[in-house]
C-alpha cells in the first residue's frame, strides 16, 4: 500500500531532539549501519542509536578519523568504505555479509554539498555518485542482510531536492552548477527511497527519505565564509545568525525517528521532515516535498538508470 504524503501528527516537531524521539525505545540486539556516522548529523545519529542499545557499524572513507570520533562510544565499530568507489562499497558489503549478521536499520547519512566540479569513477559527477549511486550500490549489495532483518532504510535528502533530476545530462557534462548538482543528488535520494519501498515492502523492508533541516555541520566545508554570511547563516564573527537553524541533535532527530519510530510501522516510501511525514510542497511556502521527487515513474526510471550505471540490482530477477 502506498503511504499518503501527509502528516501523521507524531507529536514531535522541528525542535525535537534525538533523545526525544528515542524516549522509551530499547534497541538492544539491533544492528544499524550509518554512513557518515562519524561526523555531523551522522555522528549524532551514531551516538543516539548506540545509547539506546543498538550495535552501530560506521563504514568510513577516513577510517582513522572515524575511529577517533566514535572511539569512546560503546557498541560502535568502524570499517573501510568510500561511497565514490564502487569496489570499496563492494568490499565493505562482502565483509559485512560474511559476518552473518542481519541489518535492522540503514541510515544513508553521508554526503557532500556544493563541491567544485569533481569527477569520480568512470567520470561521474561527484555529488550524484557519492550521495546517490554509492548508497544505491550499498543497499543493493547488503540486501540479503537487510531483508533478513526486515530493515528500515533511511535516505537523508534535503529541501534542495526541488531542483529535480537533469535527465538529459545527469552527470553535468554540459555546464556544471554545484547547487543544481546538489539538488539533483538530493532529489535522487528521495526517488531512491520511493522505489526501494515499492520493491521491498512485500519482504518487510520499508524505506523513507528525510530532510533534517538546516544545521551547521562539516557538510558546509566547500562553502566560503562569505557565502554563508551572504546567505544569512552566520555573522562576520562566524556565529550562527539564522534562528531557524537546528542544533545537530535536532537535525539528526528526523532520521533517527524514521529509522526506529513505532509510529511508522506499516508505512514507507514517504519524505519526512521535522520528525513527521511531510506535506506536499506548496509554491511560496517553506518545506514539504515536491511532486517530482515522489513520482513513481520517475523513481522507477532512476532505479533503472542507477542499476545500469552501477551494475548492481538486488531485484533484477524480480523485476523481470
């Protein structure tokens, strides 16, 4: 059944924290994989899930940095993985599957934003490759463990998803714009969750996309101070100037809520924000999800494209 894209009255909101959404929830015996789980919102997510009893696996491009960041958190382990390198993704997935463990939650929190034009792999645009294709390959390769756990998969998107897919030039080979490329990657995150939910729901796997809100984290590493001052995010002293920005604990709350909340049992394939299912976007009004990002035809089209590019599709036999 398709879940309606409308609020469910969760009782949480923009200022809810990871502690709020995990109150009374025991994750003992459950395993989570959190990409980017050693920095920014990912680190807050790792701390929160581990604090509730989960075993958290953090695959990292910079493993030594990850080990230092999560070293004091009980119940967390790291491994090597670079989302922009599909062989690295394959290696991590194979090591995890060889352990015989199941997965109860996958939170695709890693990402890059507004970077200079960068090409990875066979010449792919780096934001699309890292934010979407790497996670697409990871989830498909981990599918045996995901389906055994009846897992939830959470794709971390952004309000920037309104840019949509550039179907005639997905790799931005004809004129690179760092913000349009970021917006496309974030739209892809939503479409991925929509199609994964369609394909996985009969096996008990549900998927969600989330917008965490605006938060100052290392995600802004490619932005000059002048850019952020000009946007009104910070002042000349580097202090937060926008009162709508969230703390990291508030920013991570929606992805944690989507991964664990009993309020979402039997639901999936929707875009969430402020710890609730979001309403459709309305022109001129902040928030909500744009219709192109939840379109079933667009989602199936992106899945087929991604499977062709990565050579991975856990549902290929089913699809035929």
